[in-house]
């Protein structure tokens, strides 16, 4: 201790302030760090214990202030950033990790830094161990021969093949696809939309060049079969008649108008029956017969009448039937000659003016019979 600092020959009241102390009830330094203070109790930034020295502020080495933090001195903070390490221009004392050293060396070797702009040639970037980030515009700028399509974007895809795509739905609408009309026609769309609720179903398109038919469109169907057992075809009578090109349909209200209504007592040509009532007929006027051959036919009626106005021939009918002809002679009555009958019976056919006769004609199985009855 220098003389100036010597306590020799000095009184206690003049020197106690210069004595350093640890306030510990006269136990001295132990395991607890306590501040060092002078004899007057003025504290210093130094703390001492049997295992530690703690300086809270004003630490110098060789008269130079040490400004680094404890973490910095320990190498746990204040580590230089990658861009600073690669640039190699920072003047502030900082800590380097092995990673930062490697980055600084790599940057010095290649001239590439985190903030520099460099064009890489023939380089491969493994995306599994590297990250490439940027906006859609950045990626489209980087792509020299096309443009990227994004999940959230509205891009137009041209000549693309989609393998088994799934058109997802929302809470409010089913999955749908929109077909735009020709641009020279406008901007209208045709939407093909899934059902609001359904089981898993498959709709198979026809394997042919064709136009699909809609339930709300007007179309002409060709070569189609409609099973009426599982389909309903509806329309008016006029519409059905228009649809049928070679005839008209018979409808229920045509009965009794266009055709006779069903009657169980109606006689049928091919059905045996027993008549329980008689019937009346209207005689058919066959006119005046004065020459040639008269061959009566049942088609116009089975009851007939005619005038004998001159000599003529009477022949049997062509079909199997029964006929009654009432003949009346006029003033020019002539001889009636029969031809073709199997047998002729009855009265003589006279030519007296005003005489009347019944001619009963029966033909059956190619045999014919004429019976004449004079009515005077």
C-alpha cells in the first residue's frame, strides 16, 4: 500500500471509510453473493461469494468498457445474422456459430448472399431440403414458356386432360360444371349440375355421336322403344291421331258415334247365336228389268222388289244366301228366263200387266233353288 493510502499514524475516524466490508454479521465471505461496500456503507457494483464474482455494471478490461452481455460472452445470443455473415461487412463485434461460419465461407466462395441477385445456371434445388417461396406473379415470371395454375385462382385451362375429376359441392349447392356458349353468340352458360341429395349412382353416356334429350325440351325421337308398363305416354285424342300417320285411333267417346257401342246381343258373323226376337227389313228397289241378266246380290239387302219391263234372264246370286224378290209386271212385261239354278219350282211366270209374283231364292254350297209364287 502506498504511503498516501497507508493507515499508519492515522486515527480510526479518519480512515474507516476506506475500509471495504461485506455485511454478514462478522461471518465474512460465504456461499451467498453479497455486495462489497466501504466503511460508510456505500455499495459497489461488485458482489462476492466463496464461488462467484458478480459485477452488475461498469466492467472494464484494461481500462476499456466491456459492453457485451453475459449471453454474448457465453455465445448464447447476439449471433450475427445469415445476411451479415454472407455480406462480411458488419463492424460490430458479434458471435458466430458454425452454421454462420459455413454460410460466410460459402458466400465468399460463390459470391452469393441472402440479399444478392444472382442467376443460377445448371443448378438443382432439392425441395425436400430447401424452401422456394414467392408470389404467383414471381413464379409466372420465372416460368419462361407458360403460366402456373393455382388452387385459389381462376385460370383458363386449354387442352388439359383431367383423370376422374371430382366436382365438390358446398352446403348450398351440388357440384356443377359450366359450359360457355360460342363467344360470338354471347356469354351465357349451360350448367351441368349434380342432384342436391342422392345415393352413389352412375350415369353412363351413350357410346355414339348424338344429342342428349332433356325432360323439358322438345325433340323428335327416332328408333326408340317406350315400354308402357314402366312409362306413361299422355296426350289429347287429337294429338294421338296426329302422331299416328296411317290411320286414326278409336277412343271411348267414339262408341255410339263413329262405331256401334258394345252390345252382348249383337250378332257376329263367326259366332253361333239364337234369336229371341224378330227383325224388320226395308225392301231394296232393283228397278225395271227389261234385258240382259239380272243377278241379285244380298249385299244391298235380302228383301228386294223389281219391275218386269221386258224379256230378261234371272240368275242365282254369287254368294250363299236367301233372297225374296217381289216382281210386278208392267205393260211391257216379257218372258223371264232362268239360268244357272239347280231347280226351279212353283207357278208359271205370266206376263200379264199388273200381275205380281214372289221369287224365293236360296243358294247353299253351290246349289240353288228358285220357287215362284203367283200373288193373284
